[in-house]
């Protein structure tokens, strides 16, 4: 796909991997809508990019009506990147139930809600690409102790992506659904959850964003369904 003049909506586009994806999309002349829950942060991200290609939407992905209102303000979406996410490290027996709910709502429901809101627009024009950012924690081989709720939410994203892909493919439409499964990246995801983890040897989200661009720009004849990227833990 040639990204020039296309429109992409990136959830969690004000921070971490999402922000790096936005930067790369703009570099490739794609119009980008940054969607985040904090209006100030979303506007600050737009300001940093200094580009007329960038617009913003503020909404909490935990609330479908807010998503619907936000999506109503958009004209055309060619690419949806479901990137927003939160994490927590807690043994389950002491994990705060509200925080459990938040993780499942942002990571899993947020991805399903956003896709539910945008898919009708893509179906109408019979084209579009949806990339769901799951995690290696969303695969049977991934995950760490004390991440059970995060892992469950990401397995949900993985299952949703597989199932929706079957549903869309059965309709023989031109909509592409892709699951992306990164290992550890050097972002503020962990510190925001209160975890004191050295992430300096984790993957650079700027490099991962370039892989996302490669995926989007590949020729239509090359099918990609699920892409896993992980760091070399021997380094
Ligand atoms: N970092 C890793 O090692 C790693 C590994 C595998 C997968 N992932 C996945 O990669 C994705 C991006 O994470 P990241 O590492 O880039 O973390 P990040 O920098 O914390 O970015 C997460 C983004 O999600 C937004 N967000 C959180 N709750 C939201 C809500 N209720 N509504 C709307 N937006 C919300 C955040 O907004 P605020 O800035 O306002 O909080 C932020 O923009 C996540 O899905 C994460 O699970 C990360």
C-alpha cells in the first residue's frame, strides 16, 4: 500500500510504540489521527510532530459511546492500529479488582470496541487494514509471572484477531486483519504501572514502528496474518 494520502487512526498514538508508528506514518505522508484518553497528552504529541497531517481525538477506550462519538468525527479511515494498552504486575490474589477490569477493558474491549466502530466504514468501501498490537504475552509461549490479567487480555486480542480474520476472509472482502506480537520494548508501559524494571536492553519502539510501516507498504500480493518480533535475549 502506498501510504501517501491514506488516513490512519492510531490508538495510544501519543506515547511509546503508538507515537513511533505515528512518526513513521507522517514521514511517509500518511494522514494520522492520534487517539488517546488524555487531551493534553494527545495535543502535546501533535505539537511535537509539527505536521498538518496530524489530527487528534480524545476518548477513553473503556467506553463504547465515547468511541462512537469520536469515530463519528472522522471521515475516512484506511488503517486502524489498535495499539493502546496498560499492564500491571500483581499476584492475582492481591490484584485490585478495579485494576483487573481496567486492563481487560483497555486492552481487549478497547480493541474490540474500536474495531466494531470502524469496521462498518471499511466494509462500506470494501477496503481497509486493521493491525492489532497484541504481545508475545498473547501467545502460549510468552508471558511472565504476575502478569496473568495482562496475559489474559492479550490472549483475548490474539483470539479476537484470529476469529475476526476468519469472519472477514469468509466474506472475501478486501479488508486485512493482522496480529502483531512484540516482545519487550523500551517504553514507559512498565514504569506507568509502577514496575521498576530496567528496559534499556528491550527493543527500541522506533525500530518496531519501521517494521509496521514495512508491513503496511508491502505489495498486496504478499499476505501477512500474524507477525512476531522479539529481542535477542543473549545480547
Ligand atoms: N512495551 C512493551 O514491552 C510491550 C510489549 C508487547 C506489547 N506491548 C503493547 O504495545 C502497546 C503499546 O504500549 P507501549 O509499550 O507503547 O506503552 P505506552 O507508552 O504506555 O503506550 C500506551 C498508550 O495507550 C494509551 N491508553 C491507555 N489507556 C487508555 C484508554 N483507556 N483509552 C485510550 N488510550 C489509552 C496511553 O495513554 P496515556 O499516555 O494517556 O497513558 C498510551 O498512549 C500496548 O498494547 C502494549 O500492551 C508493549
